[in-house]
C-alpha cells in the first residue's frame, strides 16, 4: 500500500523515446516523485477515453524495469493484467522503464512510424493511482525536424505539461511533419494539424470550424477552453474520430474531402467531436465520472453522450449554414429509415443498449436485439427536444438542458444522473416527463414520426415507386466465394425461409445471384409468390423457397408543410435558425 508523502507541486516526469520507428517501438521512462512508499502500483488503462470497449492496452508493454535513485533495481510483480506492483521503494524517487509497441492507428490509441508519432497516453503512459492528481510533464525524443502538438500546454520543444493524469490521457500528442494552420475566433485559438496526403483544403476546414464555433456560442454561451486543436489523420482505410478535452483526432480516407456531399460528412464528424467538448468532456453521466481506467464504466445514459451529440452534429451544420435544409432533411430521412429497418428497436431500449455498450455483440444478433446509442440516441434526443418545446409552450428546448448540464456539472468530477436530467426538464416544463422517459428512453414504444415531423413543420413524402418495392429483409456482401448474406431482419421473409449470416447465395428462380444486381432482380419478381433459392451453407448445398413481400418501409423524403401553422413556423425557426418559408428557395 501507498503510505508515502508527496509534495503537491512535484511533477511526475514522462519521457518517450522513439527507439525503432520501423518496428513501432518506443521506450518510456517515468520518474515518480514518491517519498517513503513501501509499495507502489503502476497501471495502464484497459480502455481509452471516447471508445467504450476493453482494449487491454497493456498487451503492448514489454521489458518493464524499475530502479531507485541509487540505480538499484527494485523488485516488482504483476498483480493483474494491467497492474505492476513495485516493492521496497525508497525515499528518493523511483524510475520506471518499459518498451511500448505503438501500432494501433485505427483505434486511435498510438502509432509510431518513420513519418509521425500519435500518442494517446492511455496506451502508452502508466500511472500510479495515488499520483493521479499530481502535475506532470511529458518529453518526447523524436527526429529533429518533427513538430509536436497537443491540447496540453507546450513548455518547450516536444515538451508539455498537464495538471494531472486525467488531462494527459485526454490530450493526445501528434508529432511529425504536418500541414498546419492556426487562427483565432473571438478570443479562442484554433489549430488544425493534418498528417497524411489527401484531397483536403485546410482553408475550407477553417471556414467550417469558424461557423461551428458560432453555433456553439449560441448554445452554451461559454467555452471550456481557450485553445482547441483539430488533429486529422488522412490515409487509405482510415475512418472514425475521437473527442478529447480541448482537441480531437479525426481520421479520414484520403479522398473524403470532396466533392461537397463527401466533405459534408467530414464536417458533420468535425462538429460531432467539437460538441463532445461540452457533452461528455465537460459534463458526463455518473458512472463515467471520474473515469475508472481499469474496467468498464457503466451508464444508462450513453445515448445522451453519443446520441445527443449525433443529434446536434447535423443540426449544428444546418444552424451554421453549412447544410442546406435539404441536406439536413436527407440525413434525417436516412436516420429514420435506418431506425425502421432495425428490428432491435422493438427489443431493447436506448437505456438498456447504453448500459450494454461495452459488449461487442455479433452484428446480426445486435441488429435484431439492440439499438445504436448513436442513431437511436439521436432520434430520442429529437423526440425529447419536441417534448420540452411542446410542454414549455415553445419557451425552452433541449438546448436549455445541455446548457444547464454544462452550468451545473461542467468541469466537475461529479456525473449527472437520470434524476438530474428529469429535474432539469421538469424545471423547464413544469411537468413530470416520467411518462415519456418510461415509454421512449427506458421502453421501446414506437416513435410517431408523422407527428414528430409535423410538430417541426415538416412532412414525409413516400417515394411513389418505392411503394411497390419487393423486400426480403436481408442485406448482402461480397464474400470470398461470391454473394453472401450479411444480415437478416428478424421475422422477414428471408428469416422465415431460414436464411442466416454467411449463407452463400448461388441462384434465385434458376438464375445466378450477384451482389450488384440482386435488388434489380428482386424487383422483377412477384410479391407473395414463392421462388426457389439455391445456396451453400458451409459445405452443403441447399434449396429453399423464399417469398418476397412489399417493402413495409418504403423510401421517403422530408419537406416543409405547404401550409404550416404559426406555431410550426415558430418551432422550425427556433430549432434551426432558418425560416420555414425560405427553405424551398434554398434547395
Ligand atoms: Zn461521439
């Protein structure tokens, strides 16, 4: 046990030396300011912030050693997969050394090669739990022409300081040769760093970041930072992004930045990560505040963390004037369509799926038995927004909930609870929304999209042709042997016929099946009539009969109502910052 005395201002000193860039190897040295401790614990997180999945990052550690200030080796042993116990530590400090293998680029953990080093401390720098609140410094030994940047304050070339370990793990470092731009908006400094070559235009990113800042000002009226760093990794096969306290790491394919429709997806991600600066980095649910780095952090509110952020990312782009209304309506229609095509929505609530977000489910099983905290959370956020607007006679909205969460919990280590959210909503509406919460958040009651859209002055228009589309309820992919079933919807014709994931489709009604033209072929058939389907399951060839039905969820578009009421006009304006009457002119 730790029984030492540590001076509050004594820093933990981290040094990382790239020892073999080709093999993704670095040596880490940590000097701990420990006094008179009999035993200390060193831990590496088992997950990294922003990715709610156990990654067992200590698998990348080797050659651990530890010595005291007289350079005498100290005894140590591991007590579990991510904990090292060091005995007989003495009065004058301890130095820990180990090798780290940094080759987790796509997980945005750590990546070292001959062009750069990306370091999220979760996978690289150990910590002593007793010293978690100590200030610290980080020094990198990297090639001379590289530049190192991070959300942390720079205190020298390749050198940073942080107030504690929590800031360190939430401030990744990007070191290398980059495209770089810095600019200010109001009194805030923004930096854009791009590693990799692609079809991006850094000035277009700047322009969008500038506009997104304005929308954030309108919503929260305050910023938890005065400097923010956008880090981009651009490369083949890269996707996804992670939020951090005053920085983000966004990974994109090389050619994702044009044409406009592709760029809009990048910008939605950019807005998403930025919104997280408040929603999850500044205030977050109890259960993930403070972070426990050694195990899963449970909460039934992950849908507010990810789903509400997803709800706002598209809305931010619309409010910022980056989306035209029709871009927004398209995203919304796609989201509703994907929701309706997911049988899991009838089985699992968004609260239950939030709690289980750490489980890595089989794709088809989760498609049929759970919901996405992102998509479902966004739709439920939208419905909650409607609820607050309606019940407060249009005075308040979900924006006010976000603002109050920031005012009450921002920057603290105390997480908000379901009761806190309910109390905030009740203070805005003078009504108990327990019924809504039970039905739609903790329950699986179906949302009425016609009613929801109408509230905001919109309607859905079913695509005429799609009304008679045939449907089987399966999706396909190109497997190694040819067309393969990727997913089957519970209770669909494909499900009832006995098809499952991995079945290799050969022929339907006597003709070869291809992934590319399967849907065209399907539309040639008669709904309600049975057709022979030949496929391989493993080694065995099988023939079954399958009966297409008319698609229960035909495609649709969303448009403004032709004759909106005064309230609908008002809600749309409050919601988007746009006037409903001008929407059709902007298409
Ligand atoms: Zn997110």
